[in-house]
């Protein structure tokens, strides 16, 4: 068994975090231990994001920073979306990297199965150079014979360090949105069997050290979960297998949250299932509101339909929370389209929204579209939307002051109501003496933009005392 230490750096979205959790689980079972800092690791792994230009640049910057920071002799591995999508180019462009491991490849370089040569104490920069030369002559970053093919979706899950956990229920996507390269390298959707997902949830929820109280179901296109596996009458896919999954998961944990719902997938029965969880949180992937522009994006819907759907949910659940994301500067976006988006934001009063500039991805439908919007104009539109939304978010947070909310304590000093998704939205700042994993009723005393400040309105309760939905 190896006795090495690893450092795992994750970039990008929560789906990537799930992959990292599973990679950590594999490394743990192979005998590696987590290092407390990258400088102390024998194996440094960067799980990259290839979503847009900015995410790719951040990934490369991180790889270079960690290359400089790592200990002499430590191996540097790049995995995740960039490794899958640009494997060969990355390996050529980054000679610092020992292994570029796309999906289905072990992140342990063959060289690590033998003890890594550890350099003398001193400047890593000085000792790294000869190590690189030696590696280039033999040990190599190319495919290692020892690399094992493995499937991240079905790998075992290590215990969670927090009382919440993302659970990835499917990989890939069957849609072909004009701007998105994900299906080209993540492939068609493949959903996990429901029993596997439930087993993972049960395992997380029953961990004695940190029982998970909140499960966040994620997938590239979550609303389509299970359609690739489940044939209904006449061989047609069942409408929404996600409904049944949500109902089963909510029986196992106090909180079940759904992220990334394609808007046409938000059927009435799925709305019912979400409201029944007690977490009235709707993360709708809208991207824009102009119908012609959405058609150019090869996506469903328009602003009126979105408003109608949001309004109907608010009639049933006035305190429901809505999040969405939007792309600015998609080819062909006009001033009228942009004005329509601003008007929509004003009307919809979403709680949370993310804005991204269009990123031209080679091989996508949008790459060859006419009417490319100058990046500076896209950024100007983005700033305008973000400014409007920041005010809306702040006012919606202000409106919570004085209310009592049940908060799940994520860590000493911080927690979340049902209205905040972990690591995406704001938090509730709490006194530091409340134990992680407990639920506490909190009166909101102050709003600080996205974050709230809360004081316990009643003593904290342990997770075991909480009824599940
Ligand atoms: S649904 Fe999401 S992952 Fe699928 S193609 Fe569209 S943007 Fe990409």
C-alpha cells in the first residue's frame, strides 16, 4: 500500500466537486492520505473546468500555481473536463504536468507506485528543473500502463466533511444547446440506477461522524434523469423519473434539493415533488428570455412562459426561492433582446442569478453563427444585468430580517436556511458555538447583501431529532 499524501484542488461547478469527492475516496482506499497543504503532498491533482474561457484560464493558472508550490518530487496530475476535452494539447502545453487523466483514467501516475524521488530541502524551483528533465526521459505523463479505467459515477463515496452533500445522479446530456460543448465530451446522458443513488444517500445519511442532513441532487440536465433507462407504456420514456427519485430521497434525509432544472422539465408533478421536500427551491436553467434568441440557442421557452411558471409556483408557495443563470452576448443578441432580459429580471424578482458572457466554443452550433457580439458589449450587458439583480437579491434578503428560519449549521459560525444552496448562494452567519450538523431555529437580525446574520431563537437540535420530510 502506498503511504503518499495527496492534494486535490477542484475548480468549476458542484458536479465537479462530486467527482473530486469520489477521486478522494479512491485515493483513500488505495492508501493515500489527504495532505493539509499542497506543499506537503506527493500527488497534486487539479480537477479542472472547461465551461468557458475564464474557467479554462483559471484552471491553467491553478495548475501553474500548484506546480510552483508543490514539493520537490511531487507529481502533478490534471483531470476533469479540460483533461477530457483538450488532453493532448494540455499535455503538450504544460510540460510541468506528469499526467493528464481524462474521464475513466486513474489519477495516480504509474511513477507513484514506486517511491517518488524527494528532493533535498530548499527551493522547489531549483530542484524541480532536473526532476522535470528526468521525468521527460522516462517516467512520463503519457498514459501509464498502471492507469485503471474507472467510472466516477459508480465509484464509492467517501464520508462527507459537511452535513450536506451533492449526489450526482447522471452524467452527460442528450440536449444540444447551441453554446454548450458538454455533450461533445461528456457524451449522451447515462443515469444511475435509482437503487445506487439511494444507497449512496443512505450511506451519507448514516455516517456516524457527520450524518448528511441535506442531499443536493445534480446532473447536467437533472430534469431528464432516468429517461435513458426507464421505458414507459409502449416503450416511451416515462415523463419524469426524477419525481419518483425525489420522493424516495426525501424519505431518507431532512432536506432534498434539486439543482439545474431545464425549464420545460419542470412539470406540475415535479413542482409537487419539490414542494413536498420542504425545500421550495427552484434552480431553473433559463439562459435568456428572448424567444428568437432562445431558438438560436436551440432551447425551449420564452420570458412569458417562465414568468407564468414562476407565478404559479409562488401562488402555491409564496416563499419559494428561484435561482437561474443567463448568458449575455450570445450571437444575434440585439438591444431589444437585452432589454427584454432586463425587464424579465425586474418582473421575475429572482432570489439568485448568475450571469456569464457568451464563450465561443469550437465545435458548437453557436461557434459558426453570424452576429457574434463584441466581448466588450457582452460584458457591458452582463454588468447591467448583474447590477439590477444585485439590488433585487439584496432586497429579497432584507425582507427576511425579523423572520424565524430553520438553519442547518454547516460549520461553526455558518449555516443555511432552505433558501440557500450550499457553496452557491449566501449563508447565514451564526454564533460560533452551534455544532455543525445541528438544526437551529434562527431569527434573522441583519442582512448583508447576500448573507444574513442570525441569532438562535431556540436551542439547537441534533439531526437525529429532526423528522424527515
Ligand atoms: S442542457 Fe445543459 S449540459 Fe445539456 S447541452 Fe444544454 S447547457 Fe449543455
